């Protein structure tokens, strides 16, 4: 079978490897859709200089879905032909072997069965959507009729905007791209601010009658966005840093204002408990991820897809690899 591995920065190779054989507690998944995510692009761009890469070569993809084609003898809760999500850095391949030990809640719950009306491409969004639900609902703790500022209208910012819209918040989306801001309106943004054309702090002040935002989230890992989040937040606000900055990046916190205004800074990351909620949201059409899928690529063209995202060609939002 074919597998795509990152050997060093800007060096992805398609190699031939044996198709895995399943053990008693394993399943074999034929990958049907695999997403390119910002983490993949960062590792592709930095290679071994990325502090979060433990060893090379490596398979980059951790957001994918496929069809079960073989099942180990001890696996009873999963069957051949089931359409499921995968887990781990394995998705850039034609086939993936996954441990499905029912006695281990992680392995059992990490493999989610797709509802009949959820496509493989949509299923590949399960993990990032679950992370956005955890971020907005659990960590941002968004409330009805509160103002939430989303600093960054990439694909994660779009989903967070939509989730906050479900919760009844007034959402202000901030980005540098008019095209993305227009799409953010379709995802439920009540107001948009182009940070390259407007003073974001003054505009948020105007939109909130001087109160500033009760909640702020930064889907991007850009330090400037995180520092802006602190500036646009109001009294007793909650600011959640979601995107991942560089390993050597530092965020400047206006200490006196943050203390006097009784602000809370939180962080948000993995969210396995919200995987089923994410799939239910997709199945019930609470969120349409199709507008976030800008291109599809074959596995053999993965390097081209990564380059397009890296170079921000054609306003690429979220390419999907179809092996």
C-alpha cells in the first residue's frame, strides 16, 4: 500500500509499505478522507526544527475517516463495512491498523461510527469540531446574548463562530481577509472587522457600547491575535487561547488591566468527550462543513496540497486528501 511520510521540512514522500494485518483487538481501516490541518502544515514547514516533532519520518494526518475492511477476532462492537473515524498520526495512507480494544475506553471511544447521512469528508471534521465545541461551550462558557469576539476566521474560527451562534451569542469575527469575513457571516457572525482596515479595539468598543467583549477566543496561534484578545475583552471576561503558538513564543499580558477588570484566561485543547456531540451536530445539520472544504487532493499530491496551504494560495480553507 501507499503511505505519505514527512522526512524533513518541505520533504513529503510517497512510499510503498506492507498492508497491515490485524491482531485480535485491531481493525483495518481503508482511508476514504483525510484532512490537511494547520498542525500538518507547521510540521511540514519546520520539519525537525519543530520542537513538537519527536522523530522523523512521520505520518502527519490525525483527522480522517474510512471504512472497516478487516476486524480482529476479539473485536465485537465494530464490524466490516462500518464507516468510522480514525485516530492518531496515521491518516495519510491507503490503509490504517487501529487498536479497538473494548476494555480500553480511549481506543473504544476514539473510533466513532459515522451516522448514515454523514459523509467521509464530513466525518474527517469530527475531531476539530469536537475541539471547537469543547472550547466554546466548556472553556469560553458562552452565554445567551453575550458578545463573543473570535480573533481569526480560519476553519476553526468558522466552526467556533457557528457554535457560539447556536448558543445565542452575538459574535464578532476578526480577520485580515474580506473573503473569509464574508464566509463568517454565513456561519453566524453578527459583525465582522477587517483588522487591516479598521482599529479592532475601537470597533469592538463601539459595537459593545463601551463594555468590550464578555468572551474572546483565539483560533489562531498568532501572538498578535492573543494579545489583541486581551485588549478587546471587558470586565469579568473570559479569554480562551485555542490556537497553538510557537514553542518560543511569549504573550504580553497587560497585568494591571487584567487584574483590575477581573479577567480570566483559559486554554483549550483536546476534547474526546465531545466526539459524539460533534457527530450528532453534523448528522442533524447544525453545521455545514462543505463551505470549509476548498479542494480535494489525491494522496500522491499531498505535498502540493501542503504547499498550497503554506503559501495561502486561492484562499485555501481546508483541503481534504482522498487516497
